[in-house]
C-alpha cells in the first residue's frame, strides 16, 4: 500500500519556491519559512501569484511530484507532468474500453454517486428527524437507481445522473442549519454565485487534482474517461472518479464547516460580476480541514482493509487498473455502507 504523502498548498501571494540540493525551499518576503525533502511531498498546489523556479519544476518532474497551478480563487490552470509512467498495454485497454463499452463502468460510478447522495439525506433524517421534502427526494433517488439498472446508453445514464443531482440539491438547503449566513438555491458554477457553491466548487477542484495525480501514478490517462465526454484540457476520467466522492467526502465536509460555524458569511467576498470568492485565510482553514480528513482511517468497503481517507483516490485508481487488466470482472466504485 502506498503511504499517504503530504499535499502542500501554497496560498500566500508572492511566495517563492525553489530547489536546494534534494529539498524544496519556500520563501516569503525574502525569508526562508520552510525546507522540506522532496520525497515527503506528493502534490504541490500553487494558488495565485506563487513563483516556482525552473530548477524546482524539473526536480518535481524527475521525482513524480504533481505540481499544479490554480488562480487565487481556486480555478484550475494547469500542471507540470514528468515522464509518462505505467504500462502501455494498460492505457491501450483504457482507450479501447472507453470507446467501445464504457457503459458498465459509467453505470457503476453513477450508482455509487446516487447511493452516496441518498445516504447524506438519510443521515440528516437520523440526526434531525423526518422531513417530507427530504423523504420525497430519497424516494426520487431510489427511482433513479431503478432506472439506472436498465440504462444502456451514456446519454440515458447522464440524464439519470442529472435528474438525481437536481433532486438531491433541491433539498440541500434543508441540510444547512446556519441559515442566517448561508442560503443555497441550487447548484451554480463558473463562477459560483453564493458561498455554498463557492465551497463546493473549490473542494471539488482540489480533490479532482488529487484524483488526477492518483490515476497517473498507476499508469492511467486521466483525460480518457468513461462517463464524461472528452474535452481538451479536461481530465475526464478524474471527473468520473470524483463522482464517487462528491457527496460522501466533499458535501458532508462543507455541511460540517457551515453547521459548526467554522465558516461564516464574513469568510467570502463578492465581486461586481456577482462571483463569490473565498477569502485567503479561510482557504487555509479549509486546507487544514481537508488534510485532517485525509488522515482519518476507514475500512475500505471493497478491500475490507483499514486505510487513510487520503489514500482513497489511489485505491480506486488501482482497482480500475485491475479491472482494465482483466483481474476484476467489474470496477467496484467507492461506496461506504
């Protein structure tokens, strides 16, 4: 099992990262604030005006460190990738199945997503009592799962997923107890226009980059997906796997941050265009919360082994590669019981 390595988030504007022997050095305002061995880092995420020396870029490529760049507000810009690793036969199997028979994998992924969404709603009912609107949404999600079993085209699977997501988010506001600071009227993005959507989009983006790096680490191509259509610049396979984690990991984390008053409306600012951004200090809190979550341990539902949550993208990438090689009859998506 691959050890969980650290993800480094650089959010202070004007930071300068460079190489010193076999280490990464971080400077701010001309002062060295950290020096870390490169082998202890798996990902470096740079937000906004962060400078990285060419020698460090090459060093990251040589050591398979995922170096990704985001805007200050969390919009993904690009990444540095070292030499391609993995078995060419695995990638050929991925491309072939993606083009000829993506339905079984896509269907399994969406089934896991809908089940996880349903369990978020059921969890709320257990903790806070019955609510007819939430019960109706759960019934609708069960209907979506029944229809999904018979779906034989990607268009139908995508349609079922879209309908299920709409029903789930139609009652998401009912899960928010801190209603004085947060109002959610449905999903919106590019840009997000309220704090809840800003949190969801930001964390989806971060976890998506983790998944992309995990896929590359086992030799898969993160751009060749089974559910999401191919598009230049989009890691479609990473977006596929992200569907399994949205509700169970990110949505629950956002609800906890809001309902425990760890984040308030003061942690956001609104641009003239209506776009809502997360303040830099609040991003640090979010990163700390995400890193703490990654250290928690669960029993993986398929492997039945205790693993850190931060390893889940790597485990799912490994399980997908085993399926593509023919070692597993089906791809087992992540779904906690």
